[in-house]
C-alpha cells in the first residue's frame, strides 16, 4: 500500500500530498494543498486534484485540476518505501509518508452538566446489511473509516450557574457560546471544530451546525441530549448518526437531497438524493421504504462522492472557517415550475405590497392541496432545508436565500391537507441571511420558493414581487441606515441576543427607538428588543454556564407597543402576543396574560381570518392559557 498523506518542501513552497489509489475504499485520486512559507509563517497558496491518474509500479501520473493558473498541469509522483518525489506545477518536491489519514482535525467536545456524550455503538447489534462488518464504532471511528483523523481534545463538562430552570437553547445562545467557549475558535481557516452536547433546542431538534453567520463558518455544531438520549441499541445507533451528521456539515457536506445547490452543483443520488445510503441523509426520509429500509441497508459510511469531498476537496472547500457552507452566495437560475405536476400540492408566496428601505422583508408561505387530500411533512420554513427561496434582484441576478441558522429536522410528523385542513402557513424573514442583507437597494425583486414534499416532488411557487421603496424624508434615510447594519440583520435573524459581539447592533436599535420611536420601522426594533428581554439568555463563561433571567417588565414595555402599533405580519403578531402573555404571567398577572390571549383571538377575528385558521388560533390561545396557568407560582 502506498496511499496516505505525504509531505515535502521545495524552498519556500510546502506540499501536503494525498495519494488514494489503494487500501480501503480507494477513490482513485491524487490531490494536494500548496502553502507558501515565509519566515515563521505559512500561508495557503492553492490546491489541485488528479481525478483519473495512471498508476504503475509506484509511478503515478495525470493531469490535475488546479485552483490557480499553472503553465503545466501534469502531476507526476514516484513513491517507494514511504518516500519519493512529486512534481506539481513545475516544481519538484521530495516527499515522505506522514500519515495513513488524508486529513486531521481537532475536535473539541464539551457538554453541559446533565447531558451525557455518546460513546460508541456496536454496528451488528441490530439487523443491517450483510456486507457491512460488525464493529464497535465511535464518531472518531466513523471518520477514520473515511480517511479523516479526528483528534479529540480533553472533553469538558460545563457547570450551570443561575436558575437553570429552562435549559432549552436557541440559536443566538449557541453562537455566543461558541465564540466565548471554544478554545480554538478563530477568524481564520483551520482544521478544528467545536461540538457542544447540550440539553435541548427550543425547536426540538436533534442537532444543528449553527455557525453560518460570518466570514469564517462551519466551526461549531451541537447535539441535543434530551432529543436523542437512551441506552437502547436503537437510541445509541441514532446518536451515532446524529453526531456524525452534524460534524459532516462542518466539513461542508450538504444534505443528500441538496447537493445540487452547492457551488459548483453536484449530481443528486437515487430518488433525488433521498435514496443515498449516507450519514448525510435522514433515516425517516429515505426512499424507498423509509427508516426501516434505511437501517436495513445502511453500511455506516459516507457515499463515494462524499468520500472524495472529505479526502480530496480543495482546502478552502473543506477546512473549517474557509469557504462558506455550500461555497458562497452563488448566483443560480430562478426556480422553474415543473413541466408536469401531479403532486396535488400548491405553493404560494405572499408579501406586503411594498417595503420601506431597511424594513425586514417577511414573506408568508402557504402550502395547500389542489384537489384530493395529500399527506406530506410540515417542514415548510426555509431554515429546515426542505424549502428553498430564490431572490431575483432588480439588476436581474438571482441568489439563493441562505438562512443564518439551518436546522436538521431529523424526524417528521405527517400533515394531511384536506377539506378540514386545506393549507399550512409559515412566516419567514428573508431579508438577511448568511450572505448579509438581500434587499439593500430600492427596486422590484422577484421571490420564488421551492418545497420538497415527502415523496420528493419539487413544488415551485409563482414569483412573488417584492417592491422596496426609496426613502423620502431625512428620517427615512436615517432609519434605513440604522436598520441595514450587518449586526442588526443578525439580531433580526436571531430575534435578539445578549452577545457582546452584537453590541453595536443593539445600540443601533436603541438609537432608532430613542430618536425615531414614532417611525413605522421602530416596531421591528421593539420586537427584537422585547422578544430578547422576555426570554432568558444563556452565556458560557470560564466558570460555567450563567443564565440571565427573563426581564418581563422590559418585555411587556416593548411587546405591548409592538401589539398596539401593528404593521407586522399576522404570524409574527401571533408570536409577539403569545410572548407578551408569557411576560405578563411571569410578572405575576395571570389575568392580564389571559386577556392578551383573548385580545389575540379578537384581533384575528377582526382581520377576517378564514374560519379554519381562526379555529386553530382559538385552540392555540386556550393551550397558551393552560400552559401559563400551570407554570404560574
């Protein structure tokens, strides 16, 4: 065997060479990364890959694809007894064998007290494919089989300060925790990743790769113990898949059915990707046959294409903190509606007639049955990967909306759309995402959505026009500047945050409220401030986990003005009123909390909401009353 990692240097140029032509699951490729050495510093210079090398008696030759222009694309490697030479881009490097692993990554795994990290699973404990060997498999072992070394740092158990009554984490708290607690976190590409084992997520998810919102993404993931805990073989098997899956996102692996959204696009596997036997697929969504069929055939490994990415993807496409998830804000073609559509589903986008410059752009998604009853999943919001949104700008270019946080919904509840429940609705803020603000210029935009149904059907909405108006007054200009800051966009995406990294954004929203409190857009600043004040906020400190308790008084002050002012979409108004009721209850006034829920029903009744949705709102109000009553002292 000659496969593995080789290293060498020629003058000021250093080469990391990956030879993958024999051994377990050989990909039949040679690749490498080049670095420039200057004094005590080393800088990345470029990468290459030879996809179909000719291999004969230790001599390897082929034409490489490079990330930079080279006069000579021929790559020649000669190896014997763990050493040899490599000619790359016209330079000759003496090389020596460095590791059987093609890449090595530092994994720092910390857990909040009470959350027990996964250890290992014996793959033969439950029935599986006969060709898959029975072995004790850890997370590090799963990546080792893919040729990637996970060097696990000494784990830390994080104690909890403060009340800790509600240990449900939200996205803002997770990102703040990573920037404060991850010892290797930095604004630079590096082979290092943080995994937090937390109690639960406010959305009930099993895991999330949550680091999406800056120039150095994919450094942080989390798994949620309460959603995956258990000692049964089924539970340990699911835990292993969740850990490997979330870390796979940190290596820039997309979900199996989304690989065509990468830059450049990658081909989808069987059944539009849902037929992939991969860590990156969802067991419940596997086709054909769903979860039982997935586990009966899954060999506990990445697909061949994923293996090539992990071993031979260009450095910046794989290394944490380098290229963004999916590789940047790629221009795409606008979603086209299918030539034939027998799904029985209809997707619509709705938005206000026009928006002020700087106003958060919120769209409402409606999925309905077009005739006969249809059963599908309920993941309609674009942060769950089953719905994508494209935005065509006034200049004609089209970009994919990429939410700041994307959630792995590793499970699904069937939703039946019929005469008694003809549609489901979701509200989505699409004004800001991982690529910044999407509606920064006045003009007319065209927004489309695509929903991937439970059977794999791609349902595309008609275009929804979104018109952004020019500012008229001096106050309009000042408010737009205060709304369009990058940190303010993150605060709108996160629905507020205590993170010091977003302090300037919070100060800008405070300034907007203080100087322009009567402006129509001030309602959005109050919404963010009110929602953040009304909840608790967790902060990882050197001493452990500190919980900032809710501030119901400030929450009532801001959310009360939001409800009185109006101007926000119905679904966001619904959220604001339920959170206002919770703040009133926490303040000790259950009567006022119930009155807010009664007012919510009356408000939507006056808006002429259709009877079916009105029935859902009434049930929601009664459930909220019951929950607040149960929580009251």
